[in-house]
C-alpha cells in the first residue's frame, strides 16, 4: 500500500461526496447537494458513476505501478487462459 498516500480532498462545495471539478465536467451543479442521486445516462446515479471513475483511476495507477516493477499484467480485453 505504499502507493497510497494521504492527500488533501478535492473541493466539494455542496458536500455531496463528488468533487466540484467532477460535477462541472458532467454538467452537474456543484452547489446542489442532492444531485448525487441524479440518474446519469449510464443508468447509474451520479455518486455511483463517481465511485466507478475513482475506482478505475486507482486501478489504473496500481497497474501502472506494477508494470513499472516488471510484473506481469493481466489483459482485461482477453479471457483468462484455462489450465
């Protein structure tokens, strides 16, 4: 877990759990604390979409870190080989 370092949280004016910059990029209102429940085009609520984006970002950082250490990377686009 060395790659995880405490950081200052991003600005979240309405305190709905989604950073202002993320909301603005998706045309949400960073002053409306209730828009976390808005259903997005994907069918997920805004807070679910944010969590998915956050997880994907962390996974990408982790895979980049592993690749830099010469560890084998699974190919997400191809099914695992059967033994």
